[in-house]
C-alpha cells in the first residue's frame, strides 16, 4: 500500500490522530452543554438555560410541576447516502394501487327493455354508479363548465352598458327649463320689457307681449346651444354637472332641435311682427353668445367684456321694438346693463374659481384676480355716472340721479370692500346686492321717466277756414 517509508509514516500518524478525535468527541459535547447550563433556584423552581446566537429553536416541557426550558440547536438537514447494495436498510413506500374502472354487472337489463315504472330508479342507480366511477377515475377529464345567463343577469349587464336615452313626456318641461336657463331667460325678458317701457312712445301691450315672447325664444335658443358646446367642460364643474346634457337626460340632437325650434320662430317673430331691426338684434345676440362668447371662455379673459355686450343688447331690443330705431335712451339702458354685469359676474366667479379652473375656463378671477377686483369697482362707480347722464339725454327727470344715488353708492361701497379684502364674504355680499340692485335701478328709472308726447300734440294745427 505504501511505496516509501515517508508515506508509510504519514499514514500511521493520520490513523492515530483520527482515533484520538473519535475518542474525545463525547467529552467535548458534554463540556459544551455544561457551560451553557445555568440553574436559578427560587420559590417556583424554574430551570433556565442561556440563549446563544447560534440556537434557533426552543421547546418547553413541564414535568413534576416544574417548568424546564431547554435550548435546542436548529437541526440541519443531513444528507445520508445509502448504498443501494446494503440489504439491511429497507424503505417502506406507500403505494396507491391503480383503480380499475368497474364494469357494469352482467345482470343489468338494458334500459330499453324495462318498464316505465322501473326506468327511473334504474337510471338513478346507473347515474350514481357513473358519478362514483368518475370521481374514482383520476384519468378522466371533466367537461367544461357552461355558464347559462339568466334573464335578470342579462338585464343587469345591459343596464351597466350604454343604452338608448329614454325621455318621458312628463319630464320634458323641467328639462327644457334647465336647458334654456329659465332664470337667466327671465332676466333677459325683464330687461327687454324695461327697455320697451322706457321708450318715449305710447305704451302698446300687444307689441310688448310679442317682443317679449320673441326675445325669450331667442334667449332659450342661445342658452341651449351654449350647453350643447360645453358638455365635456360642464361635467368637471360642480355648478353645472347636473345639467340635462351632462346627465344624459336628453340627447345632443334633441337639444339642438329644441334650440332650432326656439331660435327660428323667435327671430322670425321679432322680424315680421315687430320690426326688422329688432329681429336683427335678436339674431346677432344668438350668434354672439353661442358662437363667440362660448368658445372665447376657454381662450381669453376678454370673454367677460363680450358677455357684457351680449347682456346689454336685450334692453336695446325692447327700445327698438317700441320706437323702431336706435336712440340715446337705448344706448343708455344698454350702458346700465353693461356696467352692472361686471360687479355681478366678477363677484360670482370669485367664489367659483376652483370650478372654473377645473372646467378650463379663462376668467379674470382665475388668471387675473387683481384685475377682477379693479374692474368690478370701476364699473360700479360707472353706474353713478350713467345715472347722472340720464336726464341730460332726456330719458328721465333730474329726480332719478338723486333717488338712485343711495343704491349706487351702496353697491360701490361693497365693490370697494371687495377690492380691498378680496375674500369670499365680500364677494358674496357684492353678488347678492347686485341681484336686487338692477331691478331697483330700472324701477326707479321707470318712475322718473319723462312723459311721452301725445300724437295730437306733435301734429300741426290746421289753419282756420275763412267764413263765407
């Protein structure tokens, strides 16, 4: 085995060291356990052991009313290599015998030959046997599960999808009222009627009703087209998210049809029954509001000035409906509406800045807040100047500037307060003041109106005929 003396000596030394290590290994293990063991005696006779870092698991045993806690090292998986030629090691493996498919008994009579009374129980027995065999047979493949949709589930699924808009006749008046912005339309008709009443001509109630009806129809058409264009933007605003088109109560085609049904008869009525000038102003107002003001709201802050022009046209329409021509009084009434809209709308938009910002509208309150407050104050003071100008144009008497001064000073004071503070409270006060200021101003102007000349007063006197 060893070829050289050196190799033979090395082999003897290695065998001797191995025998020594095998002999002292139990003593080393016992010494290590004795170092770890620490006993603490007390009234409860607890036995504890020190926890070392290399110990991972613990177990607790209780015997003879004493609690022993022993630290057990984590057992590492030791791979045991077993020689297959060693017959002394036997492995017991639990084998599951393959189950054979049972064949039906020989004494089963075909189903076709059984009576009707025996057919049902036999079929149930066969089905039970086949069910048990299918469970026992591991190689069988289950049939795919086919889901049959019930009528209720189908209806619920269709309700969650897009469906045709259903419009009920009973809901149409409310939908049309919100589509035409009935409150704004009522304000437009009121200002047009005030312009008609302020005209220095005899009052004609039939012409007033016809012109008010035509103006109201034109306003409904303009507001409907405005909502048709602003559906995707109104859905982002809390103030406008409940409008009919946003909620899908009516279709866009229905809204456009309603706008045409209001706009065409309204303009035709103003043109043919009143006068062409009033019909032209009505058509111009629809065009400016729906085709100019509406898209400009998302482009520039000049939309506020253009919207003020649109709001100033209705009293001019009332004046032209009564006189048939434009005059200084018509421009004065239009100026009242023009100046009034800036404190009214700027105060309204100040508390709706978040809404307008979400909708993507470029308003002064959003992009130029300082300008928004200055413009509101400037035009509030302009109402005092216009009230002073009214008697100079022979529209009212000199009483009007005096009796309108308190309400004009009050709205100017609130506008200055809004300009100085710029908070929500001051904007809210200015807005609510503007709601009653305009009707009061027009009413005072109507009570201070100069008396109109009678037609016979303006006719020249006929010369006296010579007496024969």
